[in-house]
């Protein structure tokens, strides 16, 4: 059966941002407008997806007195750089600053000789314009001052300047004091706050670190005993300390800010935990604590590494179980972080020095979880199965199958679930849209689903087990499924295989044939006949091929679907439904359709239209709108039809599954595949029905016509029922040894009485 998709309301991943001491390259992701679906017809049931395992992405760029600057992942892809106020929570957009220092945003102008500074706390903006000899792209600035470099053309050495926007509109120029002789290069500022910046300068003695004081214009050596590979690559500042560290090492150095040239204090830094082994730390200063968080190597399995507070000189405590790697110092000496116990407990939090000399956490703003994207969809016999990465019963962040049982009578409603079905391997996914992958699921009607892994077909049987059909012919696609059987096509070829999951360990391929198209229902495989415009069926049990059925199409179908008495054919330019009972054709719309029991669902633009032909050939055929769906894109599973007597399901723009009721009367319940077996005095049977039974009964008669046993029940797995008879009569006595006749009757949804579904015989041994 074909599947169809549209552009999902996919969650936009937070854009990558380069932040170096406040130097921020902001590339805004493209905005994507997603039309939301309407509420749907009466009786529609909505199944919310699970929360995504990974928390909503939040990048912290700076913080001031009144708020903080960040980019937060959104559901519609419209995330930008935002300023959020601490007290009110009000948020406003900030136009793509080039760099940030606390609450000050800098925008560099073309040519790097002019820039604009905006204090997001006060809203005040100033402009600094310099002569062409000044190079302003140093990344060092505060609310009214920017650092420039001027190169001496004769010697090639640099001088540093503090350019300040004065109140009268002029720009003053002050040469930085303390610059050593022979400086020829300056790396972009490593870290800064409103009072100063850490600079790395290249000179005759190599690269050295210096602390610049924005107020005095003085430059002081920092960690003078460290150079070369011993010189820290990353830095942080607080009101009274300077921190130098390497993300990949287990040590950090601190000095008092007033004496940056003094001998540093060495502190051992804790490493990452769990499966992450490589060190990649971000650090900040809060009071006399060094805050440390490592980058998580496996974000699909663990939401983030712990946030530790390490006392300068030694001694560590864990502040958060999981945290992101952004640490943003605020104007009051606190540090903003993002973290919690998981996506449901994620928040922007403030780390503050407490009165006892330690640090404490305070919540700033909760971060709502992201609804997990649905990557696949199947509906069969009233069981809805979705593929998602919600982190439910599987491993954290793992792609998994989750199922929900829907009511068998009345309007659809979820009566159980979600249940973790199985983990999904990455090889089950294939590209289905730009930057997206999906898994094509097929409902078997027995409560299970099947999918292709590329070279095999897999059917999960429990959270930890599955059956595999491996034709052994290279790349294959799953194109149909019914009960124990799967229809498999060799990719790009006309070769087909029918897999039998009940014999997967012995003889997994039950039948092989060549055709241009094929369809599967129960034990019958349909494909074009030798004469153009005909089809034939092959019975997997009897191994016999039927007489040709004339479609009247005059073409070889490119697509076939079959449900009970209805056979849908598609030749590209035209399509139709063959009523196999009346042996007549029914005219239906062509293209992009899925077949149900007495109806066809077809997408047209943002509509799902239902064509009702259940009265059969010669009766009036009607078409109506069933639902409004998101914008179409291809290819991949986003809407489907329950062939086994159920309804229609689709994924809306908010990543919820909507199950729309189909009021078309269904065909009587039939058995489309069954198997029975006896062991001594115990007999059991399994029946794959055409649609779910709300109740069923199994009666047994001996050779004299006397009732020898009765079994009743309502238990089912989707449209499959299993029953066992212990060989005893209704009064508890052993039934007679010998031949017995069994009759299965079932009452389907909407049926007032039981209908005989199937009869058969058995030979009982061990009786009386």
C-alpha cells in the first residue's frame, strides 16, 4: 500500500552560533509557514505525540540587570535572537547582533570602521565611527566604548585604542597603556564584561594573555608564567577573579582580578559522566566557585551532562543532573544556565552565591518540552502505531514504535496506550523530506506492524524480539502486508516476494513471482494477468492461480490495492474499483488514493476526500471532504487508512495524530486467514478477520451432532482472535475421541447478531 506525506510541522533546530568572548555570528533559520488543520469532523479523536526526549534548545548569549539574550527553539522554525525580561517575562526580538557583551549588542558595519552599540537593559544606542586606519572587528566593546587596532605601516606593529562615544556626539580616542613593544597581532577577545576584557596578543615572545581595564585603559599581563601550550585557550571573568582553562583538560587556573600577574591557583576539574568520555567543558565563575559543564556526546541517550560547582582550589558539588553548555554571567555576579532533570523539568536557572559562601539555584523561566515528531504511521484493526523519538518505554531518546488501541464501536477513541512496541533501528529510516527521514510502516491487522530495513523486512513481536524476512536479493521495499504475510518488492525491479512470518525461521519466503504491480489480502496475492487489462490471484494455501478477472481498463495497472471484495487499480491516467462479488467496475477519482472497505481516500491539495462506493457497482458513488490536512510534500507516511474495518488517521501540523471516523457501512466480518493445531486433548486456533469482532464464540459438535464444547470471548489483537478448547464438554467432562466440527461466529461493530465466520473439522485424541 502506498503512503503519503506533507511537509511536517517539524521542530526547527536552534541555529549554530559562533560565540567567542561575545563575538556572535547569527544566521537566522528560514521561516516556514505551516497551515494548521481545522478541528476535523465530529467524532475525531486526537492522539498527542510524546514529548521529545531532548529538551527544547536554548542558547544563552548574554545577561544584564533586567533580562537575558537568547535563542530558543520554536515549533514553527521562526526562532530568532530574543531579549527576555527577568521580572515580567516579556520578550522582544533583537535584530541579529554581530556580537554580545552581557546586555550590550554590537552591530559591525561593512568595512569594519564603524559600529553600533545597544544597551538592551536601558535601550540606549550609540554609534562609533573611526577613520580607515582603525580596525573595529576585535570583538572588544562595552556600552559606549569599542577597542580598535591600528597597524604601523613601517614596522607592522599594532597599537590598541579605546574609542568612546561621548555625550556630545563626538568619538574620543584613547591609546591603551601597557601594551608591550613589538605586538604584531591580536586574537579576537577571549572573554569580556562591562569592566574589561581578556586579550591574547602576539609579539616577539609568542602569544601572551593580558587583562584590559575598560575604565582606566590599562593593560596588565595575565598568567605571565604560562605561554605556548601551557597558556589557557578559554577564559571567564567575575567581579573579583579571572579564570583560565582548556575545554579538554582536567585543570583550571584562577587569579585575583586586581593582581592578574600573580601566581595562579590550580584547581582540578571533574570530567564527564555516563557514556561520554571526551572532555569538552564550558566554565564560568560564581562567587568562589568554578561552574563546569561538559558537552554531551550522545544527546539522544542523555539530555546533558551534570553542572558542577567546584570550589577554587578543590572540592566539587553537583548543582544540576543535566545542563546545556551555555553559561552566561549576569550583571549581579550570578550566572545563567539551562538545565534540569529532563525535558519536562527544563528551565533557565540562575546560579547565585549564597550567604554561607556556597552557591544556590533559582529558577528564571521554565522551558516547555517539544512535542516529538511523528516519523511513521500505521492503522490496522483499530490499533494505531506511530514511529517517534519521544523517549517512552525504550532507551532515552531512542526511535521507537508506540501503539494505541482505539474503540471498536462508535466514534473512534483511544482506549489504551501508549504502549512501547519496539525500538526502531536507524536503517529503517529513509529520506522523506528536506532534512528529514521517515519509516514506512504497514499494519498487518493482527496488532503488529512491519517495515523495511533496506535489505530485510522486520516485524516486531515484543519490545526485544522481532521476526525477519530476508529474501537475500539486495535492496527491497515493503509494499503490502496482511496478517502473517508481507509483500516485498525488489527495489526498482519487477520481482516480488511474499514473506511468511510464521515460517520466518524455516522457510521465510512463501512465494516468488514477477509482475508490474501486486496487492495482498489474506492468503491471496493479486497481480496483472497475461492479457492486458486483467488481473489474477494466487492462493498461498492452495498454491493455485485463479481465472483472469477483466478490469475493462485496457492497461496494465501500475498500482493495485485489495480489501475484501474491492480491488482498486491505477493505470496512471485512469483508475477504478472492481467489485469482485458483482463482477463489475466502479468509476472513482484517480491518483494518490488508499483503499478501505467500501471507500477510497484521496488527497487533493490540503484536503482528504472520501469516495463512498460501498453499495457496489451500479449504485450512486459519492465524494465528500473528510478532513483538512497540512501542506503536502513527498514522500513518506503522514496519513493512512485502516484497511481492516477501521478509520482514517493523519498527522497534523502540531505533530498530533487525528483519527477521523468513517461512517461507511462495512462488509460482513469474514476470516481471511486462519491456522489451527491440536496437541493431545487441547485444540487452538487463530483467525485473522477482515475487521475487529466485538464478541465471538466457538462451538464444537461431535459426530452425532451433539454440542461437545463452547468457547466465548471478546479478547482480540486488532482484527485477530485466538481461542483454545480443552477438549471438555460444557459440563466439564471429556469430549468423545474422534471427529468434531467447529464453527466460529463473530459479532462485528454495528452487528446486532453473530455471523458465522468459518467452519472446520478436527480430530480429538485423549478423550473418552
